[in-house]
């Protein structure tokens, strides 16, 4: 599923999961929108309570200091 938990914008992945082709007509449909996830891989960031948010909302939260960035080895050296 690719639907932002903050602004409700979504891409084709969300439509595929919902099976509702009328969603293509929605103003919230953004076919090229990138999403950040909490997933099976370890990310360099922690989005707190959110599982899936779009890049616009992610950037907004990051500017507000709400995204926690993890230290990676190259940051330590």
C-alpha cells in the first residue's frame, strides 16, 4: 500500500491493493509520488508513529525535527 498517513495522497500501489479503478480520478492520486516506509529493511531514519508517508510530508516532518536520523558508520568516522 502506498498511501500517506498524513495527507492521504497515494499512488498506483494503493489502487492495486484497493481494486477500485475510480481512484485514478481522485485529486489525491499522485502517480509519481515517492513514499517512505517502516519496513523489513533497516532505514537510516525513524518516522515515529507513521508507517507510510509521502516525500512531501516526510520533508515537512524532517524540517520540524520529527524525523529521527540514525547514526551510520560513515557519520561516526
